[in-house]
């Protein structure tokens, strides 16, 4: 049988572990963002894509699926 102190310690430990997992996920996300931001080629492609959107050079999702051989 666990004492109240042991139960509280286990609960705090579980919270701490979950918090560390979330922090790890956030760190991985930040690293991926930094990798993208440091890649000039990717940034140029993003800029081109945004310009295409501004210029209306887009197709609808259903048209995209048809173009790639999917039936709707």
C-alpha cells in the first residue's frame, strides 16, 4: 500500500515526465524550423509558392486529385 507521500511523489514524477516529453517535442519543432529558415533554397520555394497564391496560380483540391489520377 502506498503512503500519501509516495502517491504524491509518483504523481509529481508523472507530471514531470509528461512536461519533459512536451518540452522535447517543442525543441524538435524549433530545430526543424531553424533548419528550414537556414535553407535558402527552401525559403525561395516558399516565397515562390506564396507569390503563386497571390497571383491566383492555384487549383482546387478536387482538381488536384483528378490531375494526379484520383477519382472523386
